């Protein structure tokens, strides 16, 4: 009589079915791929003005009414034109940070660090330190739920992030009302922001998509490039803000009434751009918009550089003299 072979359980071991073995291997490879796809973003990153330098360079910025390329709707355009830039000099507003959107609009670099789980060492959050005009941003990666729609909105917003291969993709909600551009074109507190952090050696590319059902008729895109530096790390907080008198009395909200913004035709005077283009809209975001101007646009005269010795007064830019007639 043939002897009965012992089962794997009787031998004190176990065996996997072919299907279970395949699923186990696939799970291990998937987990390993997800882990190895993550990229180290930590360090101090200096802003490189490869894109929109006039808007992001320290000490500069767009003209007060320059909404070209912004997909503003009628409500957004009206809100933008009502802003008097001197409003930010009122004592109660001098120390107010901007919303997280300013990460792609401000003239400063980034200081990024990771927060790890004390038990297993995994990264549960990425921290982007704040600076003078921006509150710190935390990108949560521990799976915590998003706050209720009725939860208070914060200066930092609420941001979560996931890895898509080697790209960190984040989603920000619960922001307070802020700006889309440094001339104070606004976004509402219902705006949301998606960011993609892509590292190529010592370069970090940040791509931003902003959607706002209140002020925008479509998504608004921003791109910034940062470079890893070997210098001293940026501090985790900005310099102490000191409230001082800047010519605007406390308790006064400076603003412009409808059709009273004095800067509305400044782009036309400097660059001959028609008002309809300057006031923005979804159609102004695309190169095809130039076809609408091709038969009406007139190139402005060459601007003469200021030269006191030759009596040239200079031209261009707010507060400068117009060109000498020729």
C-alpha cells in the first residue's frame, strides 16, 4: 500500500498557490517602485528668473492694471480694478502674509524639509518654510482627511500630496482670499491649487494650476524654476514684521470705484496694447489671441534711455517722463 505523503502543514511549512505567489510578487514590486520613485526635495532652493522675470524679480512687478493672460471673468475683473495698491500700506495690512499661491508669484526661494514618522522613519509631510510675505506650507502625506467645506480657511491653506512616479503632486484647499499676480489681481477663498514638483538634478520645476469658481472662467497656470544652493539655509520664519506709517491712515480701505481706476490705460500709453487685451480673459491666455490684434496693433516708438548729459529725458515706466517727440 502506497505511503501517504505528509501535507505542508504537517511538515511545519506552507506553500503558495501560483496565483497567490504572482499577486504577492506584484505587491512587493509595486511597493518597492513607489518607494524608490520618491525624490528628495529637501534643501534651500533659489529662484531663477527664467520665466516671467519682470513679475518675480525682487523690487519689480507688473503694472497696476496688467491682467493679460489671466482668465478673469467679469466678477474677477471688477474685483481687480477696485484694488488700490496703496491699500497694502495700511497699518493693519502691512504684516498680512499672502495665500499659498504666492509660492509661485513671490520673489524669494524655497526652504523644503521633510517631517518623518518617529517609529518607521517614513515621510509624513513636506514642509515649505515661510518668508516675509508667505506663511509656512505643510504638504501632508499621512492620509489625513480633508477638512469640511465649512471649516475655517487659513493663511496656509490645507495641502495634501502624493507621488506620481518621481513627481510630487499636491492639492491645496481652504485658502483665504489672495492674489494671482503681484498687482493684486485677486483669487477668492473658494480657489483651489494643484502643484507639481519635478526635480532634475539641481533644478526644481514647480508647475501650478489654480481654479476659482468665483473670479476665473478657466484654470490659470504658473511655472517657476528653482536651483539648489549650497549656501546657508533659509530661515523657517520671515524677518520680524514692524508696522510703520507708510502714508495710509489706519482703518482706511483704499479702493477705486467702478470706472475710476487711474491705471486702466497705462499699458495702452506705454505699449499701445488695447484695453480689451489688458483686462484679460480666457482668450488672452493663448498665442492665437494675437491674430485679433494683427490689423490694429501699432508698435510703439523706440524708447530712449535716460542720458542727462545729452538732455534726453527718458521714457517708459510709471512715473517717468514721456519720450521726446521726434
